């Protein structure tokens, strides 16, 4: 493909015709259940400095403020009203006080629902309760207490303790969990951790990020059955682009427990996540920073990863026999049902009230 084409030309001549042809099935409103926002000043250290631990893992821009998230949401979904569940960077590189304060501030703009980045012992229990009950948090994005992909020996109770889970159970909070270990949800230790917490805290709404990190069909095949009898466990689709993976999810969980998600800023790249042998690889157009498992090439047609996720959902749903109404629910209503259960809908109502006097998020 020509390298002379401008960004504006590519968007209007290549991307938009594809979007309007292939994604016409999307509902009028889209809720993206997994997005990030941060500022350069929210870091303790720049995580992608080559001297930092895990520096080559999932490299993005060190500055991804609300305005850029807003612009990406509008650019990716120009025919929909875009809404997003958002949070900061949940790693040891981030200043959690700063990034959480910015997320809460950002959520006063229409369309954004905030999650608090927290984990086991990150906040004293009384302080955590105060924040949940007095601020408009919808729940937790669980802190990733490791650098890069150095998570092989960590289990779920190490990430999140009973104090956090008891509060989540009491208030029906979202618990957005990026599962640990190299085996992902297919690891027996991870399966047991999810099942134990889901059964012990049945009102906590546990959302497994990236479909339990099972990007490959063989991973999902071994993992999905463990969730069948856990009605309070959901899957978000961030960066999952394999229709077979999503077909298995739909066949086992139905459609109501599947939540559309992108993982912006990552899914704003043009490309697609594929797999070779036993690992995923992001094949992208040139111009993005070098990163682990990221391969750039200009010898291909490609569009936004966010759209590849949506298409994989549609294809997986078709393979599983999911009807159109249920498919549309994945992109908005399923996620809103989850959010409206939190504290009997109080945070959603408070945010929506605040949005009436704020600049429109679109």
C-alpha cells in the first residue's frame, strides 16, 4: 500500500467505507467496557523507558488524556453515541493517586464511567469504603502488581483480598480482572481463583478482561467450561479478535455475559491480533512504537483493531446462533445492566446528572 496517503485520506477513503459496509449492525449507542486514560504526569516512571522493568511490553503513548480517548471513540464510532468504562494505567509504574484522581475528574464529562485502580492492600479498608460510597466509582480495575509479562507465579488472591471483595459483594461493584499467569484463564490456579471468589461473593460483578486473556481458540477451549455455572462472571472482549474464541464464549455463557470492549489506546492501532503456534501477535501498519509481539508491515490492507474486535463478535455470534437483538445487546445494554446494578444505580444516576451541565462527550 502507498505510504504517500495521508491520515485523513486513509480514514475517509479506506476506513469509513469499510466501517459503514461491515459494521452497520451496531446499535445507536455503544458502551466500551475497557478503556484507559492517563496523562504524562500520572507516571512515577515512564514504563516504556528502556531501563524500566517490562519496558517493551504493550508500548503505547505515555500521554493518553481524556481528549484523545474522546476523539478515538468518536472516530471509531462516528454513527453511534460512544460511552466508555475508563480507568488509568493499573501497573506499578503509575502514581495511583494521580491517575485515579484524573479518572474521576474525567468521568464528569458525558459518557464516561470510572473504575478505581486498586488491589489487595492498595488502600486501607476504611478509605476504600469511603471512596466507593462517597464518590461515583462503579467498581475496581484490579491493580496489576507486576511489570510487563512477569506474572507467572502470581495468583488472584495475591491481587485482590477479602476486604476488597466483601465491599464489592456488598455494593454489587464491577471487579474488572486481568487474570495472571502464563496459562491465563486456562491455568488451574487461575480457574480456582475465579471460581472461589465468584461463589464466595455472588453479588460482586466479576468481569474478566480480554476474555480471560484467552486470545487463542485452544486456550479458550480449555478454559470456558469453568465459568458456565457462575452467573456473576462476565467477559469483556478487549483485544479479542478470533471468532472461534467468541463462538465458544457465546455457546457456553450465552450473550448476556459478554461485554464489548476495546482496550483503547491499544485498539486504536490499525491492524489485527493473530496467533502463531501458541502465542498472539499484533500485526500492524507502520508508525506505531516498537513493542513485544508487535510486527509492522505496509504490505497489507488494515483498519482499526476496535473494528476487528466488533467483527469478531459478530462472526462468533453468527457461528453460535445468537440472534441480532442479542448481538446488539453485547455492544451496549449488557454493559449498562451491569453498571446499573452497582449500589442500586446510584453512581450511574449521579454521573448522568452531572453530565447535564458538562461539555458533551461525543
